[in-house]
C-alpha cells in the first residue's frame, strides 16, 4: 500500500485549503463531518472520483483540536454525499469543518499538527524555506526500525548549500522539540538569528531515540542538537551524518553544539560532519555499561571551549577525524574521556593539529578498561610546536609526530592533505589496515583523504568531507 508524501511549498501551497498529498490541484470544501471512527462525511458539491484510495492521498480537516491528517483508504457516494474512509480515526465528532485533499501546504509552521498525526512511512517534502516563530513539536508513531520512520526531507536539494532554509528570529524559541522513536531529517538548513537564541532540536522526553540527521546545516544556535545536557530529556541511539554545525554559542550549563546521552544503552554515531566555529563541538555521555559512541570521519575546527569534544559512554571509537585549533587551555584535551563507566576506547587514524591543549586527555574517572591508540598524527598541539601531546597516556603504535602543517588549507571546508614532507605527505597511506591484506592499500589519516589511499578513501561527501581512508571495520 502506498503512503502519503506531504509537499510543503510556500510559493504554491495553502495552509487553509490543501492536505499536501493527493491530486496536484487541491480539492477543498467547508462541509466535512468527523466521527470517533474512520468515517468522514463530506457534503460539499465536489468531485472526488479522481482521488486515489491506495493510501497515497491524505485528507486534512481543520479540526479545533486533535487529529487533522489521515490517509485515505476508500471513497464512496457522490457529489454532496461523499463518504471517505480514512486509515486513522479522527478524535472528535464535528461538523461544518474546512477540509482539503491534495495540492501543497504552504509552511511547516502552518502544518504543525502534521508532525503529531503522521504515521509510519510518511514523508514531508519541504521544498522552500520559511521563518518560524513558535516551537514545532514532533511526536507520533513509535517504530524500532527507522527504515519505516517518518521522513522530513527536501527533494529540491541538489548541491551543498542549497537546502531550504528554516530559520527563526524569535527570542528564546526552540525550533523543534522531538519526542518520538524513529525519525529521519535530511537535506535541510536551520538558522537562528534571534538576539536571545535557543536550541534547534531539543529532546522532548527520554523517548527521543533512533533519530537520524543527514545532509543538514545548523547555524547560530545555543545547541544544534540538545539531547544530553537537557537531562532528563535525551537523544539516544541517534546518527548525525554528512552535516555542518557552526556558530553555536552554548551556555555555561549546556555548552555543546551537539550532545547525545546513551542512558538507555545503544550507541550514537557522528559521521562525516564539519563541526566548526562553535564554543564546544560534541558531548556524548552514557550511564549504562552497554552505551557507546562512534565518531568517524569528521572535521572539528576552531571550537573554542576548554574541552571541545567530551566522550563518556562506556565504549567509544574515535577514528579518522581531523581536530584543528580547538581548546582553550594548555592542560586540557582537544578530546577528553571522562565519566563512569568507560569501558573500551579506540583512537585511530586521526590528525590533531594546532590545538591549544593536549590532543587527548583522559580524566582519572574516565580511564578505559581497554584502550587502543594507534596511527594518529600530531602537530603543534599544546603550543610546543612538535611532539606528542597526551595527558596521561603514552604514544601509540604507528603514531606520527609531524614537523609541518599537514593541510593544503584550513579555510572552510578544506583540510585536505598537502604534499609537504613531515606534513601531509607523512599522513598519506598511514592508516591502520587488515593484516596481510595486500589488496587493501593503507588509506590516509584524518577526515579528508588525498584520493590516493585505500578502498575506503572515496572522497566527496556533501561538504567535501571524505569517508575514512582505508579503514576496514
């Protein structure tokens, strides 16, 4: 059975006479009657014979409270006496209601109930930008398999930077509060220009799990994703992928641009992202023995907090990242392991360059029970020009002390490896590989491969960030 795609387009849509899914030209009226079952009576003189009943069309009714959207599964009757059967019952008995089928909606803000009414597999296609002034709450169906989760996306996205811009200039306003299990958000840009700023996405409850953000831009928030510091509300078992997070200010109590909390177990992943020019970049916490965090292929640059990346789940992998010009104290780490429990930690194939403090710091409360450090490169951390800058641990197998900057450029968003001896050249082909895998030429260190590395080194990505070079897992 087909499922609805709700199209939102400010240029051609209507928030008062369309559902967003169905015939390309909306059919609308003012005489809908709902019941506390799946039957809706429409007594307007309209033609509904062309409306599909395979589930791809949705009926919108401007009810005063409760459900407004439902998929259409059957239509019977005739003009002036239509009976529409819907997939999900409306919650009240009403009459004389404005309704619409098909066409396009005009805005997310004018369709706020949609993000409560949507069902498994529904897609919201946001084709144009808009300014919102009040929080949009997202709840809805619970699903363990996010392949079936609702999706918010933009089909107009073609190249990086062309995502529709959703922005706010309203003081102290969280843009989205999410309290659902299973949701994908992709191909959108979010910006806050208010005098008193707040978060972009904030966990509504501890049920904010299995959320994926992909190919998004976040600019100018307190926190782009606040899923840990706002305890007890948490995002867990989430993915942030191929996204850019910048200019997030933080506060003394919740400084991180992105934060997750694995209080319920499982693992969050941050993959192929560009997280830069924030106060603090990333905070992952975990209070259960099975919690984890996977941080692969990211560039962390120019994040000014004392500890820009803090990791405290039980099991952590920090692999093929570039960490540049982060930190604000010579005795602090660009990445810091802290908290209880810390179980297994692996730090591999990274580049740490020009950071104000140590490259890696491990607090006394966060010493892993098993620790692997290898094949990392270090340049000019802790202000000493050269050397390996670790707080409590020794040099790992295959680690490299660079004598020159390894980057072609540190301007947004390059960080590709140069051909300087003792710099970028020393990072090429030095990633960890499978033993005796002659066909798997070693890839490069850091997030941006040079293009001559191993099988895992395909470059590109939506923000010119490459996949981890040559690392086989």
